[in-house]
C-alpha cells in the first residue's frame, strides 16, 4: 500500500513557486526556498520577534510584513492589509510579494525607523554587536539618517541576577525571553511591566532570575538587551573563533558552540541555525561554568553563514547580494546626504564606491552592447 | 418625537429596580424567546433586524453570531464589551447606570441564541458604582428566575458574571478584552484565529457592545423586520449619541439613524446648536479615533448632499472628505478651540494607551505625541507636518489591532483639513503659545 502523503500546497513567493505542507507559514515557505537555493537568501523576510523554536512567538515586530497579492486559488482576492509572514499560514495558490513590492519595502524601512528611535545605538560598546539582528535589519533595510529629534527613552538599571545582564534601553520588546522562560523553565519570574513605550522587561520587585536554564534568554535576545555577564566586554564577537563541541550533561543535550580567543574559551552558547535560532537549548552549567577546553569534546569549527554570525566584511554592501532596485534606492539616498558635512562615514564611502563600480559596470556593458 | 428603543423608559423613577422595569414590559422578551422560540430563530431575528455593532466597527451583529463555530462538547461564551473608554463616548455608561435590566435582558436573550451557559459583562474598571448597580440587578433577576439554573422552567441555564476591567483603553479591543478576562496582560491577539473560532479560553466566543445587546429585547418583542424599518438603508435602528463639546445641551441622545447632522446639531430636541455667540469650527462625529471634519464638510458631503447620521453618509467621500459614525462620540468644536492642541491631546491619549506590543504603535504613537507637543509649544519646524503625516501613514494598517489606526486617523485628518493652523503654529510661535490663542485665519465657519 502506498503511503498517504499530505496534499502539498503550492504558493508563489516573489515569483518563485514552492510546494509546502499544510499549516506552513509564509515565512517558513520563504526559508524553504532559501534553504534549497542559498542565493535566494535575501528573499526571506526579516524576523525580529518570531523564533521558530518558541511556539506562539511572532506577529509583534511587524518587520516581516508582506503583501498577499492573491489569497488562494479558490479566493484570489488580495488581502487588504500587509500580513505578518511569520504567523500567516499559506493557502493553496497564494501569491506573496515581499522584495518585489515597494510598499512592503517602504513599510519595512519604517519599522527599522520605529525600532531605532528609542534604541541607544551604542553598538561600539555593546557585546551583541556583530551578531545583532537589529544591526543586520537596520543595515539591510534602514535609512542613513534619523528623523527623530526627541530625547530617547531610558530606564532605571535593574539587576536580574548573577549571570544575565539586562540593558533595558536596548530592548525592542520581542517577547522572546518571556516565551523562553514560559516554555523551557519551571517558572517564569520575569515579564513585561507597564504599557506602551514605557513597557519594560523586568522581574517583579527586582527579583533575581535563578534557574538552570535562565541563560537561554541571552541566546534568544535579538539585540543586546540580555547579555552574558561572564562575556561582558571580553571581546568583539568577530575576533572570536567558534567551535562546535559537546559534553555529557545531565541537565541538557550538552551540544554547544565554544567561542575561542586564542586558546581561551571566552564564552559558551547554544548552537544556532542559519536563521539565528537556537537548535537545542542548553543549561547554565554548560554555559557559564565549563570554560576549559578539557571540559569539552571538540567537533570542529562552526560553519559560519553570512546570515547567522558576523563574517569578515559582512557589512560591505558590495559583497551583499542585492536586487537592482535596492542599489538604486541606495543611490538615491546617497544623493540626499548633506555634502556640507566635514566627514564621511565608512559605510557611505563603501556604498559610494559600490554604486560607482556598479555604474561603471553598467556603463561598460552598455558600451559593449552599442559596439 | 423620534422613536425610542433603548431610552424609552429611562426616565421612569425606579427603573433600575426589577419591579419597575417589569411593570414597563421588561423581561417579556426573555419569556417570548425562551418559551416560544428556538435559538436559531432568535439569531434569525437579529439577522433580519440588520442591527450593526455599536462599538465602533459597525459590523452586522446577526452575521457575527452566524460566524460562531459550534464544535461538539466545547462551551461557547458571550462577552459583553462594556469597557467604554474612548474620549467623547459615554453612552454605555449612561445606559448601564440608568437601566441595567435592559442589558441583562439582552444578555439573557443573546446567550440563549448563542447557546452560551456562562456570559460575561466586562465593565470598565473605573466604573465601580456601575458594576455594583449591575450586580444588584443580576441578583434581582436571579431571584425572579430569569437567571441561574433552569430559566423559566425551560432547562436552559445561564450564569452572568460582571468583571471589572483592567483599567486600560486597549482592553476594549475584543481580543485584548478576552486576554484580560482570562487574567492575563491585556495584549491584543493576532488574528486569525478570530474569537468566533478561538476566543475566551480557546472556545468560540462572541464579543458584543452594550448597546448592540440592549437592542435585543425590542427586536424580539417587535420582530427583526420592524427594527429594520427604522433608519435608512443598511443603517437600521436607533443609535445612542454622546454629544459633548461646545453645544447648548451636551448629553446622551437616542436618534433614529438617518437624522441629518444639521438637525442633530441644531434642533432643540437634540444638541440645541453651537453655544451662543460662537460658530462651528470642526466636529468629531464618532469618538476621538475617527477623522475630524471641518465646518464646511459637516452638514453637506463633498458632493453637496445633506450629511445624515448613518454609517454610510458619514463615511461618504472616504477619509478625504468623510469620517465615520464610530461609537457615536459627537464632539463639537467652536472657533475658540485650537485644533493643534486638541490633536496633541488625542495623541497623548493614544500614546498613553498603546499596549506596547507591536513596534509601529508602541514607538509611533509616542513619536507623534512628542512632535505635536513640540508644535503646540512653539518649537515646531515646517518639516514636522510632513513627518507627522508620514508617521501616521506608516502606523495605519500595520499594527496588530485597530488602536494604531485610531491613533493615526485623528492626526492625519487634522493635518488634512487644518494644515494652515499647523503652519501658523510653526511660523508664529510667539502668538500661538499665548494662553487661549487660536488661529483665526481664513477659516470657513459654519
């Protein structure tokens, strides 16, 4: 007898057809396309709050909004509003526009702007810099200038325990750490207090977070709001060398990534996949206490993908595969920069060079065609 | 005199007690529905009546009931949304305070129609005294056998619970209300799933406004068809309007949908006109979240037709020249009102009430408020006006719940219709920041 397979649903994402199982979200379908063909990685909508290992996460940051040009084969009407791709399930015959729709890109740009107006931009002293999702998101979709002139929001510092450092000013309220505590620890002692832009992640009456899996909130945090106290100011992540390793642990799976500086293990994290998501959560013993190579069985260097951890020169725009119109967008923005300013930032120089090179290349190919 | 459905007996002394309410024909609809009708017939009457949700969205109530999923073995819930907290809207408060049994009668009929055995009235937490009035009325109805086990010997059980709200405007959004009712933080849920499929405690749930439910006794007594004859077109029945601002007689009025805005504003039966010696400048027709209209677009639509108090007529012309009936908060401004200050005030409210869950609303409402604050206090610059328009556009439609839209619309519409006043605030900061200063430029006065 033949095995009964579930009926696959066919959707078109940015002009690429893909077949997925029922119940798949648009985001997962896009990731499937990118996993099959790595050069399509830029098609995947960014996710600041959605985290696949944490069910019910998503829908909050609105970074992944896409346009559904046709709801399904049965009902081909477009959806009236942009929908969050991380929680919207696909229908057979759905047509989704992500990078091919200017309205989606404009909205995404405004989401970067919204997230950054109260973010401190202290990347030079932030331990998350280099593996920060907001940094990537802002680099890929944001504008060079801010239109926000007001004072940024700040919070009183609170201490949430010996392992985890909380910087509330950097938080973008993705709720991932709340779901982590809900789903993998016995009792959640932190949550979101207050309302609106005064909301903050906090423990009730500044209680310390103390359980064996509390360290995982560091891994799920997309920004530098929750960082590792044992790694604080030790090094920039791009100077460290990740190695996969494991050990026999009675609390967790023991599969981790060790981050080396020379021969010294300066931090231990859970392993992450292409999308920056933890594959297996690890316990605090592995994370904070086992910092000698002798504690571990090494498996070899971690494969670094562009989208998971910073690789050398990641932020050079000319090395990032971009659709043509993104370059055009960058070109128009560059022209708007105030030239009377006495300095030029590195990014601008690089972008300028990249645009020039691109123009030259276009020019050459045009000349070749004419001849 | 216009027909009254909800407020017919509201001035009868002692109407808040069971005996007086019963003498005025109260609870006859419950008897009729439970003894002589099936739940499906009650739903059918609601559909025929064409009564639309009175909370603001105006979605037909009968159709909403029709969407309720009915899986076997899963309880269904009816939740009455009495978390009325929109600035300018105070009709439900008035109704519950004066004639609590009307809501309770409506709740019994509606719960019966939906097959709910436990129903909730989620009352705004600030209205503690109204909660006590409702609880007293529920106890009276229970003592008379209209609530509790085996109502009127029919075998139908209903428990009615009054829940004080969590003290937030956002808890008036139906999914945030359900979260709050479950004892959680009042954050709106992502939709779908809609409450009709997965609502309170993951069970199918209908959430209706106080006024919508209070229409049910009349609809059962007189029939849905009779209800549908009142009003114009798809705007059937009567509507409570909370009139406030610079008018002669502020208060709650029940109107037949289809009364002209001009009549409502100027006749002695209703608002009695703008206060003496002053002129109409602007009007918010449906509570603070709907677009504001200037005097020249209030009584006539852009096409020159009379504007009526109906869902369709008020939204004639889209947002370019129209507005919405919303929840019926009718706020009138005369020429002494400063639109910039008023917009800032509304914006401050939405900034304060944003739940902080999704980024456009959390960050955008605060940003708009700060920019408006700057303009109002004489520190604005010309690009701030376009910045405000751009922020409002980026919030609108991109949020989880309609609070983002509600925050964006008043700002966008104020700039659309009163841009010169914003410009004046920026170009004349000295004059604009004087106490009581108002722009009197080339204003069109009504």
